[in-house]
C-alpha cells in the first residue's frame, strides 16, 4: 500500500482573487501555510487549492482514490466537499462567497456604472456545484 500526502498548491486559490485570500498557519512553523478564500456567508465556507505530484496524478489516472482525513477533536464532523477544477472562474466565487469587490459591493455589484464580470466565458460550461448537498 502506498500513501502520498497532497500538498497545498503554490499558487492563488483562484487566479484573480489573490487580494481576497487569507493564509492559515502563516506564522506557525509546525504547520504548512494554507492559502484560502473565506466566504462572507452564513456558512463561512473556506476554499483551499491542492495539487498533485506527477506520481500522484499517475496513481489517480490508474484508479487510486482520494482519502480525506479530518481532525475533529471529538466535535461533530462538519459538512465537507471535495471539488475538481483546472481553471475556476473568479466571478463564480465572488458571487457564491460574497467576496468584497473593488467597488465595495459584496458578491455582485448593484451599480450599473460599475460593470463586473458576472458571467462565464462563452467557451465554458461552468455550472455551480450543488450547494444543498453535503456529505458527512
């Protein structure tokens, strides 16, 4: 049996939203710093980006599964989701996470004078994940 730990990606969580990121464990040398987008919603979702080594990509391509281990410290398990995307669009996370835009609005600009990219590119089929489905 072979176990390989995934590592946080050494790049923005979502390209174009770097200024919205927070870094967990930034000054804690015993941990790996984790870049995240933190939502301004009631659920306070936190999104991080992970990457594979070439060997891990090969393992997955050959049928290996992804395992998730959570430390609950005896508390109830919180809802989690694992997603896959090669090139996520910033507009989706600005809206879903209600991120503060340059104009000061959260999630979607209300001002017609301040157009923001709120639609996917024409060459994409970006459909939002099913937010009502959680696996525990």
